[in-house]
């Protein structure tokens, strides 16, 4: 017999004691199980513990009652009415001109009293926080932001705002906006495609003469220069604008009440939508198209994917 066999071989002189103990343990176990039931013979389980209902997140409203517009020359209608002048009545965001049919006219019941324009011609991303401070005093239900073209439209490529600084500026701006306006909805339009502006605007000889005054030198300088050097310069500007738009989209995506509209960059406008004063800024038709794009995004039902 092996050592293992001997180890597990039952010992006869202890078998009676083991049986007695087994019976006692079984009896004690039965009494314990009976006690756990509180003396009740009902085997049905008690009522399930209810979990607290999940808190609903903020819901996007498609009918805001007031609107504040922030941004640059596009939002104040620069060159939409007269040469080298702001024309806020033609603004896509808050304008009163029925030919534009601005976002405020489409959404707000009393746009003359319930919409405000704090955009400024020439504004950079670094100036957005100051515009937010001014708008916050009005407590608007919707804020529109269209800014960034001037960060790319510099005298030369080296002077453009870096993509990192642009994103940091927008993050800072959104944090400031949320501290002041925690429930306000935010519509963020993409920076327009400046390369397409060059492509369409250069078709007009008068427009190219106006560009010599210094409009967006990084993109529009020497508009008829089609050398590889000039093409690389314009592509750098376009790539920087695309980087700006990625930054806007990513920061906005983190905010439940922010919608980014990439269609403003993708829109295939022609010279008919450009100002007849500078062939660069939107004219009345261009402003109307911007208002339509914004209206589609703001009134899109919740749950559908963002543009």
C-alpha cells in the first residue's frame, strides 16, 4: 500500500465519531438556514432595490429666444453694403435686412431687442474672451461664433497664429463662456476656405486690384502667381485653416451645448456670393447663405450626428 493510500484510508476506530459529528453539523446547518429566513417559510425573494434614475443631460433647444453674435468682419457685414465699411444690418447672424434673412430674424421673435452683435472687424481669436464678457451681460440663450480668418489672413505665412495657440485661445474662451453662461447654447461656424476665396475672387480683375491694398496677404498676395512657391504658400494657409477648424470641432465636441458647423468651410460658393467691393468678404447673397447654414445646424433635432 502506498503512502497516499494510507493517508486516505478510513480509520475504523474513529468512523463512529465522524458520523456523529457529521450529523451534528448537518443539524446545525439546517437550523442556521432556517434562521436566515427570519422564521418564514416563504421562499420568494424580497422586492428588488431600485436604482436611482440617471440624470438627463442638457437638451439642445431649436428655438432660442435671444442671440448674441461674436466674431470678426464677416459677422459685422464688412463690405456687404458699401466699400470698406461695416454693415451690421446685413450680418448673417443678427442683420435686419430681409434679403439676408439673418439667423436672428429666423429664430427670435423680437430680433431688434433680443439679438446683439459684438463682432469686430479684424478680430483675432485672442480677442474672443473680451467679446464673451460683453455678451454675457445680456444673458443670451444662443451665442454664435465665427472667428479665425484673421488669424490666417496675415501679411505673410510666418505671421499666422499657430494651431496650438489658436486651440488654447478657444479653450480659454469656452471656459470663460461656461463660467458666465452655463446654460447658453453655442453655435460655432468653421473658418471659411480661404483658398476657394482666392480661386473665385481672382476671376474678377477689379477684385485683384483691391487685393493690392493688403487684404489677406498670406493668401491673396500676387494672385496671378501660379509658381510652385506661390502654390505652396497658399496650401500652407489652407492647411492652417483646416487645423483651426479641427481645434474648433474638438473643443466644441466636449461641450454638450455646443454645435460645430463644418459646412461653412465645405460650402462651394462662387463669385456671386462675394462682395462686389472687395471680392473677398461675403456680399448679401453670401451672408444669406451663411444664415441658412447656421439655421440648419441650430434647428437640427438632437440625436442626429453633428456636421
